[in-house]
C-alpha cells in the first residue's frame, strides 16, 4: 500500500521532509519533558526549593513554546500533503473512469463507483493527513522513550518489556481481521449510496407506484447490513484496544511496585522514578496509539485496494496505436460506411445474436432509415458504429478503414448522435447546446436552436438561454429535451448523423417542423435514422428492415411495400391503408 501511495506522495517530497523535521523536533521535545519533571521533583519538591521549582517550570515553558511551533508545522504540512494526494488520486481515478468502455458501467453500479471516488479517498485522506503522522510521531516517542528508559533504569525497563510480545501478536491477528471487515463495510456503504441515488433520481416512479414503504425497507436493510459489518469491525478493534491497554497498564503497575520499593529503600531518587514513569507512560501511550491507528491504516488499505482495482480496470476498447488519419475520403465507388458479416452478442446474453451476420454498405451522403420491431438491434448498431462495443466477428469500415484501426476520438468526432433517451446535463441551455461544439458562437447556437424549433420555448424560459435545466434536464418536457438534443447535433455539424428515434416525443406539429429542419440538415450528409413511425422515414433513400438482429429487407418505401412482408405488416398497422 505504501509503495503504491508513494507515487502520489513523491512530487511533494520537500514538504514531506519539512513535516518529518517538525515531527522529529516535537518528538524530541516531548521526551525532554521527562527531564523537566525530574528536575522539578528533585530540585523543587525534594530539595524544597522555590527557585528550583521556578527554574524547572521556566524550562518547561521554553520546551512548550518550541513544541507548539513544531506542532504547527507538522500539522500544517502533513494535512496539506494528505489533502493534496487525495485530490490527485481523485482526479486520476475520474480521468481513468471517463475513458472506460460504456459496458463497464452496465456491469457496475455507477453510484457504487461514485462511492469509491468520494468515501474511499476520504478514508485515505484521514490516514495520510493525520493517522500516518500520528503513528510516526508516536513511533518516535516510543523508540526515544524506550532508549531513555534503558538509560535511566535497566531493571525497571525489562519489567515493562516483558509485555511487548504479548501485545504484538494480538495486534497482527486482529489487524488482519479488521482489514477484511473494513473492506466489506466499505463495499456495503457504497452499495447503500448507489441504491439511494437511483431511487431518489427516479422518485416520481417510486411515488407513482406507491413503493415508498418498500424502498424504505430495502434501504434500511442495506443500511443495517452496513451497520452489522461495521459493528463486527468495531468489536474487533474494541477488543484490541482494551487488551493492549490492560497489558500496558499492568506492566506499568508492576514497574511502579518495584520502582517504588527502590525509592523507599533509597536506591532511586523520587525524581528519577517520576521521569521513568513519565517515559513509561509515554511509551505505553504511544504504543496504544499506534495500535489504534494500525486499525485505521488497515481500513485505508482496504480503500486503497478498491481504488487500485478500479485503476487496474482497462478500457476494453481503445484507440489504434498507429491510427489512420481522418477525415478519410472514400474512393468514388467505395461506400462511406460498410458492415461486413458483423456479428454482435451481448456478453450477458451469449446465446442471442443482437446483430446477426449483417452486411450493409452506406454511400457518402446517403440517407438510410433503420426500422423494425422493438429489440431488433437498431440501437445496438449505433453502439457498434460509435465503438461503444466491438463486434465479435466481421468488420465495420469507415471509408475502407476498419474502425478498430482509427483513433477513437477522431472516429467519434465524425458523428453527431441524437440518442433514444435525450440526455441533458445539469447546467444551462447554452452549455447543453454547446456540448458537442464548445467553441460555437451565440449566433450559431441560436441558429441551431431555431432549426430544431427549440428557440421559441427557450426564449420563454425564465432566463432564456441561461436557464438552468436541473439534473438531467428534469425541468423540461420530453419533447423539449428532444429538441435540445437535436439542436445540439445540428450545432456539431457532423459528417455522419445518427438519429435514434429523434422525433418520437414530439407532437405532430413540431414533429413536422423538426422533420423539415432535419431534412435540411440531412442534405449532403450521411444519415442513419432509426424510427418507429414509418411516415417520418418514407422519403429517405433506402430503408433497412431489421428483425431479431438480421437485416431482412432493404429498399425504398415503395419497393418494400411490394417486397417485404414485415415492412408491409408494419406499414399496414401504421397507415391503416390497404396494401395488397
Ligand atoms: N446492455 C445490454 N445487455 C444485454 N442485452 C442487451 C443490452 N442492450 C440491448 N440488449 C438486447 O439486444 C437486443 C437489441 O437491442 P436494441 O436496443 O438494439 O434494440 P432496438 O432495435 O434499438 O429496439 P427499440 O426499437 O425498442 O429501441 C434486444 O433484445 C435487447 O434486449
Ligand atoms: Mg433502440
């Protein structure tokens, strides 16, 4: 764990050295207080001299002053390093996560991963920013105190030392257990968080189905589960602390008994014994403190494990190393996009081909519609084009180049996607529209909004283009969200336009207008449109009919009405016209 952490701490070595110096200084000063006590007892009390007492106390004052300065620097530097390192880890973790393949987030709850970014790193911060220095300081006090104990009285020291092995063994045993439990407990807490996040985000569905009680019950079960695991951990630590304390204080009592008798026999001065007791208590206290922190460190080790696991997860889909340069110009007879015998099976449904031996070529500038029953594999096709997934066999080519030979970001910047569920971010209208094109001027944004028939309703929002939209755009209607998603795509001005049910949430009139805008946008642009309502795609160049992952028919509306059984059936249902 330390080796791993070191890569993050290394850049701040200088501060670390300063912190260590301050730490050394305070530890040394703490120990020198023992001498102050000896002077106070022997020169002050035993000699019954007020001057001796005043002298010893002024010495105390000086020591305290320097200790305070040392403590200031130690605390400041160490906390600084802790906060800084955790910020660095968080940034690195997030940066890593953003690059992961989307399917990773289907298999792992996004909320749980959020938990790792926040709670796990916070745990680390406590350890680096305080526990660690605390442990180091106490270890120094422990060692220094031990040396001073030996110097001042070997016999008494040996009595104290008998208990050390008795302490170390339970420490190791319980420590391991605590670490295990701590990991479990962090996992549980993360699940609880993810769970709460999801139900709160979809609060309307929860309340509409009056499932508050059920959600409450499930949540409290999860929370109780987390509590139970935490309790086990606490129990182990409590036993550990009590055990150590008992052993240590027992040893101190034994030592006092022997030492006290020596003082009574005149073999030892009262000051020497006082100083020795001071050291012994200091040594015992620091040992106890170290064991307590040890548990904390074990917890952090659990957190580190989880963070490292995430960092070790590799993106399954990455850019090609020697990527071909884009934009590519296809030769005249060459298609812009080509699917060649493409098979895709979702890993979780190994026996079902979501895309089944698909072969399809799309020319530059062509407008092609994908239709077919729900679950036919249309959205999956878009995922493949964007390389959110890679086909198991076959190849997909852009201007003759296999997608996997291209730079991922360059490939994706060829597209603008209007997804099936329009996604907006918790920000204002302007930021959301500029999402795919951050440098667009206000005029360009407004032009795009007008084309998507969004300008009018945006103007009516309380702050116009500056209006805040709430989390994932909750403050808008479904159709308004969709129009913003279209405007965003228009603004991006892509080579290839991917529309997944782009107008499904619009009323007939705005659909008509947006359709006009899209027609404008689709001119001289390769476009793939997924649509359920055939009326919206009747005028495209070609319509591809999908069923169960297979391309069953392809042709124009008129051709398909004659040749395709499935298309005919879909058309009959929708147009309620007689088609023989
Ligand atoms: N993440 C996933 N994991 C496993 N199976 C999936 C996943 N996403 C989709 N599927 C399955 O793959 C098949 C194709 O899904 P897809 O979303 O491509 O359908 P679609 O044609 O877009 O349907 P719709 O018109 O309803 O949007 C479906 O049977 C679906 O259940
Ligand atoms: Mg779909």
